[in-house]
């Protein structure tokens, strides 16, 4: 009986050492309200994201300042530009799957990536104050295994507006509805620094305050997306979502 218990303990210890977490995939998309190819290609992207669902994939859309006019970019141009520069985006539409895992966003590519377990678990929730002029985003990040990043490891948090509807097109490409538009990065587009090396079970919590920008169209459409990204490889190791 003693030998059986010892063997079982060793097996359990081994399973804990190499445990990993279910991945939530992140899609980052760069688009623009006056970009004709964006209007042509965004419906297929949105259909793939909707079909997969937010238990599988979450998205952040950055509205750039070219090739034409886009009021959503004008409301927060600098943080969009930071992500444009980070990925060296030179044209729209452009897409990133978990940072460096490809640019083709389909049901198949999302499923393939989601099947790769993650080295972290990441939970996100947010609480508004009474008049919804501000919120606190609460995050818990836990390593599911020993992990060492290739470069600086960063926690990014984005406030997104899940759906923005216009009565008339805000740009020249005819689009009326925009999804998961990035409104604010928290605390900034540089993110929050994380340790490069983690032991199995190590955790870190964050309580990040943010004011609701006055340019948000509908406060009820606000959600938050968080992700852990390695600046050495640009790979996103886990994402989280609070609707």
C-alpha cells in the first residue's frame, strides 16, 4: 500500500509539473473605415470569430489613420499607432493570430491554435462605479508550468467597444457596423511588465483603474480583453476576456 501511494504521489507531482491551461486565442485586426478591401474582407473575419465564440477566441480591432478618414482612429490615434508600429503594419486590412502565429483567420486556423495548450491561466473581470464613468479591471495570472520568456513579458489590457453602429458610413467604404474596436489600452499601450521567469503555480494579480473615455458611443458595449505577450517573439501566450 505504501509503494502504491508513493507511485501515485510521483505521478501527481509529474502531472502538476507539466500541467498547462486551455488557450483562449487572440486575434488582433487592423482596419479602417475608408479602406475598401477592409469592407470586402471584414465580413468573413467577423463570421469566423462569431462562429468560434468568445470561449475560443477574442478580438481587438485597431482602426488606423490611413488610407482615409476614420473617426474612431481620431478618438485615440496614439495607442493605435503604437500597435501598428509594434507589428510593423504597412497596409490594411492586416491580422495577427496570437501575435506571431499567422495572418489567416479562419475557423480552421483558430481551432488549430486553440488546441495548443497555454503556459498560463488568465482570468479577467471588471466592475464599474455607480455612474459607469470609471471601472476597475481585475486580473489574475497564474503559471500552469515553469516558464521563461524569450524577451520582456508584458500584460496588455484593452477596453473594447463590442459593437459600434452608425446610421451613415463614417468613412468612404460603406461600413456601418464595427466590432471589438479598441478604445483604450490600460494603463497604456506599453502594457504592464511581468517577470520573465515563472515557476509552476506562481501567480500575480492586478487591479487596474480606468476612466470611461467620453468618446465611447455606448457604455453598455464596453468589454475588456487581456493578453500575455512576449516582446522577444511577439507570441501571445494566453488571453482573457470580460464581457
